[in-house]
C-alpha cells in the first residue's frame, strides 16, 4: 500500500503556515484532498466495517495520528497509522480474538486500522455513540474524557463538549479529528460521522 504521508505533512504545514484559521471547507477541493487524502479507500472501509464503525471516523483518526505514515512511532512508543501503544494493541487483539500483535505488526496498515477500528468501536459503546468523548478518550484516556462529559451535562453535544475540554492539546486534537471526519465524508462520499458541522478554531 502506498501512503502519501510526506505530501500530507507538506500540505498540512503549508495550510497552517498560510493561516489555518481558514475553515477547510472553504478551501479549493484540490487542496482539501491534499490535506485529507484517502490512500487506500477499500482498506479503510473494510477495516471500519470489521469494527462496525463509520469509515470517515477511522480515516480522520489515522490522518490526525500519523498523517498516514504506516511506520510512524511516537515519543512514547505508539506505532502505526492509528498510533496504538503495543499494550493497548495486545488488549484489543485479545478482546476480539486475534493473536497478540508484535511491535512490527503494528506497522502493517491493515492490522493497525483493524485494531484501531475495534478500539474506537469499544469507546463508542462506552460513551453511547457520542463522538466528542470518543475522540477525546482516544487522545487523553477514558477517565479524563468521562470527567469532561460529566462537566458538560446531560444535554451535551459535540460543540458543548469541546468547550469543556481543559487540555489544549486534546481540544485541538478532538476538534481536528471531528472536522476531518466531516471532510472525509464530504470529499469521498458517505454520511458525516457527526451532526456538528461547524469547525472550531483553536490556538
């Protein structure tokens, strides 16, 4: 599989340097597709289907986590397209009846996407389908995401939830993933992963 992670990083850097306060929906389609590539649509859709989740959410997480670099490794050791920690990947694999993946297995796009889809499916169940807390939990952990949800209240939607996120990095991450999910659905077809369409600009 060929993943255009270098060009995605270049396009993303150029957009941010030019002034990322411009909402991506207002950009020319060619630039939007450079910012939000879908390098292997069938693989992404199949992996999402295996977990029973919306493909645009999985694509958005892969894009935000690794910029589609299948060999990405974070400072804390997360690996692959969706940046799973080896321990998390092992727990996900055990839960869905798969063999424990090796560290190198997480560099395989199919393995990474399928395990990521399974973990997102679990979080969707934990948070009753609320995408804001799901994405925040993927970044900051379930306990913290639940605290923000409790603060937000019973009528919390994604827009209100974002206002309750107190970690600037998680706020930016969550807003970017939700916006990316909408962009993927818009660019490549399919219903948006969420109902909130307004993009939230963070510093």
